[in-house]
C-alpha cells in the first residue's frame, strides 16, 4: 500500500525573500504533515497527468466544511510539498516529492526524504483520524 502525504512549511519567512521561487526545504523539522491518504494503484496515480492537482483542490478551503476547516489548517499553497511513498514502513529510497509552484509542480529531492526522516504529523491530523475511526 502506498501513501500520498502533504507537508506544510512551519515558517513562511521565505516568502519575503524569494516569493516566486521557494527554496527546497531540507529539514524535516521545518515541515508538518497535514494530510495523508493511502492509495492502492500507484502506477495509475503517477501516470495520470496532474494527479497532484487533485490533492491541491482537496486541500483548498473554499466552502464551509471543506477538509482544511475540518483539519484546522490553512489551504495548501505555493511552497508546500506533496510526497508519494510506496511503502511508509520501509526506508523511502524510491519516494518522490513535488513542491507546489506558482504554476504547476516541481519535482524535488529533499534530504529528509532521501534519509527517511519524515516530518511529524500535526495534532489536528491525529484528532481528525480519531473522529473518523
């Protein structure tokens, strides 16, 4: 079973320096996991054009009761990161990550992903899982 995870940056100060070109965040401690979803058919997802946009739209707070409001988080934005990990229990040597750009996505290879030192989940994510369980 594979997993898609979305990570938000804790510190938005990069926007004051390079608003059009966010730096790749190489520290797992500078990020927080705000969403994850297990997926069964990885090749189908990866080969579908714009699959990241599905998750971007899912994490927009447009109407009352949307997912970000339920999680108590902001909407996904420029500079946030989405990952696809084939097996979260194993070292994610084949994991892939994309950074949300002003237009589209840029594939990145941050140190934390290569080392398997994934960012921690936010408390809001844990509490939502508890409600659904």
